[in-house]
C-alpha cells in the first residue's frame, strides 16, 4: 500500500494477508502498525530508531522492511550510506526486519543502463549480510512490472507487479514475457440523444461544430470521474458497439460524442475503456501514462467486481 490509511482500510474490510506500507509515514503513526498488523517501511535511521523506541515503550513488536535508495532519490537510505543503517537494523530491538527493498526508476525503458546499475547497487548492499555472516532479511525485492519483464535476475524473493495487476503492460515496448489480460472495463450509458444541425457548436468554448446533421449523445461521465479533459476531441468510445469520436470539450460531469447517422437512445450501452480501447489509448489521447489513467477514477464511479 502507498499509505497507512489504505492499509487500515483493507484490515477493516477483512483482508488478512501481509500488508506492507511503502509510502512515507510520520513517527507518531508507528503505533498503528502493530495495532492493524501492518508492516512498516523503515526508510531512514531516524524512523528505524523511532520504531525501536515505540517498541520499547509499548511492549509491542513492529515489523519492517528496510528501504534502500539505489537511484530514485525519492525515499530510502542511499546505497552508499547503507552499511551503518543495516548495522543499526541488525542490532535493533523490538523491530522485526522481515525485508529489504529498493525501487527501479526506469526498468520499463528500452535503455536499461540505469536499471542495471540500480540492481548492481542493490546486490552490493545485500553483500553486507554475507560480509557480516548474518542471514539477510527473508524478503528481498526490487522488481516492479518493468523489472519483472526485463530484468528477471532481480526478482529475488518477491515482486511488486503494480500496473500488471490491472492487466496492462507498463509500456508498449516492453517484451510480453508474462501474459496479462486487461482487468478493467469502464461502462456507462447514453443519458441524452439529439440531432444537432450543422454549424451549431457543441460544449464549452464552442470549439467543435457539426459539418452535417448528426446525432450527438451525452454520456454522464466527465473529468471529475477520471475521463481526462486533455482527451477532448481525441478520445474514442463505443456506443451500441460502434466506435465513435468524442467531440467538444469534456465537461466536469458529462461529455458528448458524435454518433453520426446511427440510432442511439437514452439508456443505450457505452464502453469508455475496454473491449478494444486500452489504457495506453487513453494515455496517448491525454498525453500522459497509463499509470495516471488507471489511478484517476473518482470514488463516485461505481466498482462492480466480476469473477471471470
């Protein structure tokens, strides 16, 4: 999980699997880790010391993974400064160090020079345990989706297949050495349908107008739902199984599409994502990455879980 709140929510929903909180936390939040059986990311000597002090004061043990920065410069102890940190962790009381990990900056790239350097740095960090004749933490991990596909020698004891859980490859250029199937379909329905005459502008800014009489349908989704405004005039969608263009500016809660001469009535099915429209299509239309697209759905978009 990225945040402790997400971990707590999963526990409240009855999830009993191990949960590693990977994002940054504040020392006062350490108390919630044993309370909700969560695993802490110890990303600095100070945070590790705070966990040890909490354990001593409360009599509760804290589970942790150590975070090593091998070339991302986000969180974690730099590999060049890791040895004192690992020494501290090895003698830490009340903290069960169950894992050690790092994170690739560009393992989804066609140029793996930096990713290979990161893996080399991580391996060198792990040699500390061999030099000290100490058993390494049980879980060593660095591979994200790009690493799984392109650097399998770095898969170690576990992997973190973020975007591949959605059934999406991190980029279109990575080798498809693991088969994935898209897990998300975004559906809606036509909320309004009318014939628009030529020359009559559609949506904010009056930037698009029909060149001929055409059927304009309104779909009750907008950028507040995650249908990104930057896709305006570029996106495509299925209306009644027919691929049609989105037209005019995408509004906050609705957008319009040009169904042409086809029949389309209120309540007819619409597919925004899936069935041939991919997250990479969305990303191209919006000028962003599929990661942003897949994490951008608003909470008001209903989720329906279907077993395949």
